[in-house]
C-alpha cells in the first residue's frame, strides 16, 4: 500500500526519535543495516512468492550487504524470515476461507474485484487468483511440496549470500585477535550481575513513545481482526527478537549477540509498519464514509510530521558529544606543531563491566583526526 508506506516513512523520519537518536551513539553501521533490512526482506519475500531467480539473486546480494554492515541486523533478518516462513506454513487455507476474506466473495473466483491490499481508497482492479488461493485447492501432499519449494528458495538465498561474503568470513577468521586485552576483570558473580543490568529492558516509552505504542497496538489488533498477515508477522517478529535477547532467562543459554537494548531501539521498524498500515486503513474507511474527511486526516498527518520535524532539531544530546569546536582547534594545532611519532596520554574509563577501555572526551578521536598515537586507540 502506497498510503501505508507514506505513513511509515513519515513516522520513521519525522515522528519517532529512533533511528535519528542513533547519531548520539555513533551506531551508523547498525542504522545502515536497518536501512537495507526492509529491502532485503522484501526481495526475499518476492523471490519466495513469485519464484523468480532475479529476485533471489538480489535478495542474496542484499543479505550479504547486511552481513557486511552489522551482524545484529543479520539476526533481525533471519528472525523475520523465520516468522514469515512459519506464517506461510500455518496459512493452508481452503478456497472458501480465502473467498470469505475478500470483497465480492459471492462472485466466481475469476471475476472477483478487490481493492489493492491494505489500501482501501485505491480504485478497484481485476483480481487474479492468488497463489494462496490456488494453494488452498491443492491436496495436502501437494501443499507440502509447495512449502518444500519455499524452503529451497530461502535456503538458496542464504547459500548464495554466504558465498558472497565468504572472503570476508575467511579474513575475519584469520585476523581476529586471540585472547582478551590485559585490563582488570570482574569476578564471575559481578560479571553476571552486570550482564543482567546491561540486558535490562529499560523504559520502553523513552525509545518508542506512547503515541507510537498506541498506534502500533491498534494496528496489531485491527490486523488480527481483519486477518491481515501484517499483524501476526510483525507481532511474531517482535516476540522472537525478545526471545533471542532473553535466551538465558528462557533456559536456552546466553545469547551474547543480541540484547534487549538492541531490540528496543529497533522497534521503530515493526511499529512504523503497523502504525502506517492502520493509518492507511483509517483514511480509507473514513474516506468512504465522508470523502472530505480523507483530506482532513491527511492534513492532520502532515501537521504531525511538521511537529515531529521541529522536535528533531534537538535530537543531538550534548552529553554524547566528544569532539567540540575547541577540540578541533586543538587537533589543528597538534597536526601543525607536533612530530608524527608523538604519543598522547588521553582520558579513559573502563566500560562493559570493566572488560574494555574507552575514551571519555575528544582525546579518543585524536588518533583518527591527527594521525598521532594515543594511549587509548579509537574503535574505528
């Protein structure tokens, strides 16, 4: 739905504080991966549903791109496809069930007319029997064969993606440092306590916001009522991500690669999709009842976007700014007045439970900006 996509883009770009707030943390690679993620997911879904090699090849390239940007986003991708695959397995509906879920269900299948999915205000177009409808007519063993084909397509995408990134995997395996840095370590009990604190859920409303939470909840419930796939897929995706982040609490072992914080700051993705979908549905239903109301709602949405854009001007939090204009002038002086082999002592502190040493001010950027050595190299 174009309208739903427009609403989702409005939410992500101008209303939700995420991902704009990433600028304070420097999570640029993670944000880049989350830009690629929807495209990679869409291409994989198109490859599975349309059985086209072109989509599969593009999906594999996009999946490889995800791996090269941020490993956590690959976990988001795999989790989504797992839920999507489970949804396809679970929706072995009969022709009668399918006909009852679309307008004009009393007409013969080939003559049905339906508005485009999730976009009620668009003009109707001739409905072609969907793959799901045809699938519902097949005997059980043939439906199972069709799902096996789904598995082959998804597996093929994964194999091609792994082949594309294999040189990078080989390089990482050969060059990753062995052992831990020589820094003070916490006792096992203290480390476990720190991990519990680090993986706490925190204030969900701070990262998502009540308005978006309410619209997302409304979209999820309405999608379930309407039996639209956006509801169970988005809901299942969020549940699986939190399960992966809390695998130790569920007795499945420690999941060090994904934590609650990483999931919470990425909730804008499913939230914007559900909120955008329910926004498009609302405009469509109200517009059919009273056409001028459609323009009123569009104006309210535009006003919300303007209000959100105004708030984005203050998204940068000063407490996260390490390099100030004064530091930049100092960097220029260092480049002009010190030798290339000079080494500087910079401020630092122990992070992640005392496991790593990180800089605490602009000195952490000194090596990157001047080419001089420091006692705490930058993580770049």
